C-alpha cells in the first residue's frame, strides 16, 4: 500500500502547475488504479459451508399449530364418543338385567 501512496504523491508533485482540484483528481485516479490492481491479484473467496437458516420458518410453525389444534379437536370428539358409548352401554346392561330378572320371576 505504501507503494501506491508513493505513486500518488509523485503524481501530485508532477501536477504542481495544475490547480488543486486537478491535483486531487489525479491522485484519486492513481489510487483507484492501484486498488484495482490489488483486487485483480487477490483470489476470489468462495464459501464452502451452507448458509441456510437452522430454525423453522413462520409457515412451518403455523402448520404445526394447525395440526395440534386439529388433533386436539379430534381427541375431544373421540373422548366424547367414548363417554356416550359408556353411558349407552350402562343403560343397555341395566335394561337387560331388568329383563333377565323379570323372566326369572315369571318362569317360577
């Protein structure tokens, strides 16, 4: 980088007869040339790792929440159906027991 500054200073000294604005422009052009040469010499960097995000997106979380809600409603309906089935089974058992007792009494 000091070589680039030396060249820029030489360009400014050579342009002493020009105005200050022209001197600054010449120095800036020289620095730009040196910077462009340095960039051309530097190897291009390529990443070898994956840049994907590790977490879930908002859409994925929304899908999971919907699945949990639908599953919860399904479990609630299944529980309700089992409760109704248990009540019906109890009534059927009571009716059948009463019918059995009546048949036993009439049979004697």
